[in-house]
């Protein structure tokens, strides 16, 4: 959630040229939330030496990351334009 917050705030409340990008809320937030849950489940399963559960949770994490990259919701906060713009 903390990693999503800067991108989400900037995307919803005035992204490029003051327009809102609602896909940040509808796609970015769920991907980050479910990814955090999947990462936690993976770590708990690895700590408990439950290899099959860890593999399943890691596969879910990879699928969420692939979805995030495919729909461009894990691109990070937009960079501020420097003096070269």
C-alpha cells in the first residue's frame, strides 16, 4: 500500500495535464494489495517449510506481477519533468 500511494495519489488527483487516471484505482490498488497478500503467504509457507503451498503462492505472485506489467499498473509514480522538457 505504501508503494502504491504516491502513484495512486498523483494518478487520481491530476495525472498528465490535470486529467485523472482511474485505472490507477481500479487496477493498481487491487494488484498491489493482492500481490502483498501473495508475498506474505509465500513467506509464511516458506518459513513453515510447506513447499507446495509456497510454490502455489509464488505462482500467484508471478501471475499478478505479469498482469500488472501487461496492463501497465506497476510502472511506478510518474517522474517530474526536469529542465530538459
